[in-house]
């Protein structure tokens, strides 16, 4: 298979590149990434020198570039991880989210359709469903109405609707996955778990939004990669699949868990002003994926955190380079708001 993985130098995308590289030795892998703040070639260092892996730097919002790439390479499969993902950034600067997440997805779909791509998969997020509220015990299913509450979620929801329209209008072979909060190796250090790991390890205060009662479901990144692989292999064309870790926790519970895991006490917790459009609860029902494709999460939260923190400790050079870049951006007075976790 000749597979294009867009956003493949980011957190989840790079993990999926490693997964495909290891599992499918006959694959020819093309990694497309714009290399913005979250894209990092060091994430791919283990596989980049292999002749089966090709890296292309470029922007999916650039239609001419995308069209030329697809005409030249004739991909069999496209998996689109490429997206602006940080909720806080979407509130202060939504335009780039519209360009990348909506226009970029359209460019990929259009090029895939015109060049006979056999399979297109869109990686989305549970945030497109909106807010369940903490008074509810409901879960997001694939039939839950889309009702996004922030520009990031709205841009991802718009992309999902475009993907669906290409199936209905052009009979394009597409699928969509919507995942809960991912964590694991290669996650950018401004996301919640790696950011809190750094602060707690240095005995620094950890900032928790609002009252800390916002609920998220947590999914180990390699379980997410397995799910996407199974959807590509056996998923029903035109369908969406929810991918969750069956691990609902409040932000405060996550913070206390990390403190306890690292042997620190709760005196490091600092409550800070809540952010705008901060949904209270997301919770994924993965029953469809489990029933139809026989997928289930293989790593519980305690195991996943241990794997993740061991990886951070064994890859401190990777970690420190990104921290240094973040510090440089702060000195240049570029806004960095590191508290909310998003996926792609």
C-alpha cells in the first residue's frame, strides 16, 4: 500500500506512522506535515532513514501543492491527521483553524477523488458532539447530533460534514473516527499530561482550570492507532466510529493521580480562571467499534501513564529540545496557553 499520512510529524500522526511501519513492512509511507509548532521531525527519527518512508513538508491548505502531490504520487490510501488542534489557540485566533481544518480537508478530499484514492480516512474528535454536561450519564454515540461549542470543534465538525458529503455525492470510499483525549509518547509538551508531568517533576505549581470538574475520557495513543488501522481494514464505507478509552476522569482527578504517581502532594494544585467555552463533559461510547471490528482498549490508565512517563524519562533529549523552543517563544511574547488537551 502507498499510504499518505498527513500531520504525520505530530503527536498521534507520528505514533500512527511508527505503527504502520512496524506492522506492514510492504507499505510505502509518505508523511506530509507543515512542521508548525506541533510538528516535529524528531518524532520520526527512528524510521525516516528507511527507504520505505518519504517526508514531504507542505500545507494542506495550499490547493496547488496538494493537487500536484497527488498527481505525482498516486496514493492508495490517505489518513488525515493534519489539523490545528489547540482549543485555546482557536479562541484567540480562529482563522487558521478554518483554513487548515476545513479548507485543507476539502483540498485533500478533492485531490483524492480526482486521483482515484482507494480509501480516505478522516481523524476527528469527540469535541464535535458538544457538551454532555455533568448532570447527565449519557455517552456520545455515532448518532449523537453534532453541536460544537468552540472554533476548533466547529472546524473539525465542518470537516467531518465535508467528508460525509463526498461519500453521499461522489461515492468516495471514506471513513471517520472520533476519539477521546489521547496521551502517550511524542505528545507536545503544552498538552495537559506532559505539561503537568514537567511541572510536578520540578515541584512547580500545576494550574487547574475553574473548579477542576470538567470530565474527559482518556485513551492511550497506540490503542487509537490500532482502532484506525482496523477501520481502514474492515470499517464500513461512509461510516463514523467513536474511539474511547472507557476512562472518564475530571481534570482534578487527573491532576491528583499524576501528583500521587510522582510522589507529590496536593499542595502543588493551583486553581485558575476557567477558559471560554469550556465544555463540562465528554464521554465516548465505543460500542459500535467493539461490536463491528472487535476492538477494545488494551491499556488501562495506570499502565498507560507508566508507559508514558517511562518514555518521557528515557527520551529527555527529545523533551528538552521542545521545552527550549517553548521558552524561546515565551521570550518573544508569543502566547502559550498550555492547559487544555485536544487530539489531532
